[in-house]
C-alpha cells in the first residue's frame, strides 16, 4: 500500500464550437480517478477516495504541476464538512 495518495490539478479545454472554448478545471488522482467540471473538485475527489479506501491511513497530497497546493493531511480527515462556525450562523429575527 502507498503512504500517500496524490491529486493533480490542471485544466482541459472544452470547445463549444469551432471558435469558442473555455478551460474547465480537472482533478486526477494517483488511483486512476478523474473529475472534470466546476465546483469543489478536490472535496468530491477526497470523498470518492475515502469511500473506496476506508482502511487507508496515509496522507492526501494536492498538487498543481510541481507545486503543493494544500498542506498534506490524513485522507480520512481531508475536506470533511463540519458544523458552521458560530459567528457565521444565521440567527432568527
């Protein structure tokens, strides 16, 4: 088993027609997964990797090219949604 799973971020060009295109973010993992689209790709990828590797005790590393984007954390704790901080919660008026 590997000691770290790596997610690599980049973008792909998507054409609407011959002259129109835009770059869309892409996340690929060292386990062979690929997600393309807008939104929280790294969090979605981490959730997929957690589901497929429930006993994995290693780190999750996120790179864009050769640059480390986030501090490596344990996969089982990476990008989990927690309760909203008290100062950001809405209060009933």
